[in-house]
């Protein structure tokens, strides 16, 4: 398939992954695959970090209980899981080995307080920015020797996975915020 077809498919997939609202008066021209991916990493980062920050520290242990919610993650665990996956995908994109906490997608046990979790989350997006900056037209579809899944063997797939996964958990974070009477920052 031609490069232009892959880029069109990626654009349609990413556009469908969430609503984008203009953030800038003058959009920055996108000239590379890495820049296109970084746009979506930034968009996702802004929504996820602001939602994580909006929940009061004393509510980080919140998990829904009414209905079929047995065994679901707490708000804090949602964020740590999301962040661990970001670190994991970034490591694979950069041909590095994820740590055991990243590979299991739970994050370090030592990260417990809201401040620590926010730092871990922000660091995961820094790692993801660095990783997508390394993706280019020459390597985006190149099969990788190590990957988290036999179905995902390219850097492009891993970058899209990280954004889609983060948006999935962002949606869950929004629900947790609203269950606690908090309007998510992106909806204000």
C-alpha cells in the first residue's frame, strides 16, 4: 500500500479517536509522520493530565460500586495503568525493554500519592513524545524484532495504540470524575 494510503488511514483512525477542538490561533504545519503523531499525543496528554489533576487527592482511591463494578480499578490505578502503558509503548517504539512495572501495566508500587501519580503520568507522556519523534516515513511500517503483541509489529501501530488506549482510559476517568460531582476540565 502506498505511503499516502497509510497516512490517510492513520488520519481517519486518529480523527475518529476523539473530538479535537482548536487549541491554537494558527495551526503549526505538519510536515512529518512524527509531528502528526505528536499532535495527537499532545491532545491526549492535555485532556488526561487535566482530568487527573481535577480529581481531589482524597478521591484517588475512588472506584464505582453501584452496579457491575466488582474488581474495577480505582481512579489512581486507572492513571497508573494508562501511564505504564505509555511508557511501555514508548520503550518498544525506541527498541528498548520496558520495566516489569511497565510490561504488566501497573506502574511502580512506590508511586502512591496524587503528586507522585501526576509526575509518573506526565513522565509517561514525555517518553511518548520522545518515541513518536523517532518515527518517520522510513521506519513507521518496518517490522520490529520486539513488540508487545504479534498483531502489533510496527512503530506506527504502537503509537496509535498508545493514543487510543489513553483515550479509552480518559473516558473512564471522565466517568469517575462525574460520579464524584466534578465536571471534567475539557467540558468546562
